[in-house]
C-alpha cells in the first residue's frame, strides 16, 4: 500500500499519504515514541519517519500489509523472544496490519534504544 503521493519531507506529510486506518496506527506509533522521548528529533530519513537522539533511535514505515519498525539490530536482538511471532531481519520487524499492533512492545523497544544511545553518548 505504499502511498504514491509524494510528501514534503515531514512526518505529518508522510502520514497524510495513507488511508485513515493506517494513519491512525502511524500516529499512535509517533505518539508512543514522543511520549517516551519528547526531546527526540523528528526527521525523514531513507524516505521514512525517523527519530534521533544522540544518533538514530528508531524508524517506522507503512507498507501494503504491514508496518515496518526499525530499531537497529540491537533493538531486534534484545527483544528476540517478544518478537518471535513477527517476521524480523537484522534491524527490522514487520507488524502485520491484520493483527493488533503491539504498542506496549514498541514502548519497551524505544526505551531500550534511548538507554542504549544515551549510554553510548556518555562513553
């Protein structure tokens, strides 16, 4: 379902390209991230919504059948058991649109990535 309408390089315009049901999910993911780390910088990187805090934190994107969530390889490895029911790769997980999106798990992964980035920044 990748929307064919171009966006102007903002997360708002990225989200606006999608049907309402997908926009609701994308906005909830955005709010989940911002509630945990309001100081994170919002950007579009690789054409998708990106959050940065002392480096890349997480990315997310909408596709025809799933939401892609990209918390880096360490974010996938740290939650391997919790992600076992989802298709994953080295740095990505696919949350199918025909199943409930695991927002609580997204929160846990974002918190992990914040701690990881902040710890790295202190070193």
